[in-house]
């Protein structure tokens, strides 16, 4: 049985759904880069609390999630009706090696990936934007995946601002 995406992802989507989806992707790209572009590598290793991710690991998490969500959007836009697998974001982050990379490398990867995601979504026609599919038992449409990518980034950017980058 599948769950409707609104029950699961709405807190991310609500952060950006006042914008057009591609505009939300562009806006959160510039916001995120502006937030972190002057963070030194040493500060990138900061954990605001035991058991939480470092700043670098948060960036890696956003990158991994965007790749997964963009793949889902492409699959659904192409009318793939297979139920796609979920992913363990904690396992991915734990094994990302993010803390061994520079902030510049991580932000460059994020920027390149986001520009590729924008190009992917810009290639979709009206019918593709409306198509739905299931991933990890959750039904979601292509347009909502664009909002999810942008809103997920904004959500983590807000956490970085409030808990990591204070003083």
C-alpha cells in the first residue's frame, strides 16, 4: 500500500511552493551557496550536538538526496511505473567521506548537481510534470519532487543557520 506524498514530505514542500518549481530550485541554490561559501574547512567539521552530522555531512546528505529525488523525477516523467527503492540517508551520509573533503569541493558538487537538476526539470513538458510514481511506497508527482528538492535544501539550510553557524 502506498502513502500519499503530502503526508510524508509536505513540511519540505511547503517551504518553497509559493514559487514556481524551477524558480524554487534556482533560489535555493543561491541561498545555500551564499550561506556556506565563506565557511572554513575546519568549521565544516563542526557538530552542533553529539550524534548529529557535521556541516560537511549535511551538504553530502543534501547532494545524495537530490540525486535520488532527481532520478525519481526522471523515472516518473519517463512514465516508469516501477516502485523505486528507498534509500537510507544515514547510511549514505555515514559512508560519504564528506569530512575528508573541502568545503569548496562539496559546494562545487552541490552547485553542478543543482544546475543539472534544473536542466532536467526544464526539459519536462506539461504531461511529464503531472506524472506520478511510487518510491519507497510513497506516491508522488514530478512537480512535487522539484519542490521536495528545493524545500529539503532550504530546510537543512535553516538548520545550518540556526544551529551550526551561530557565533
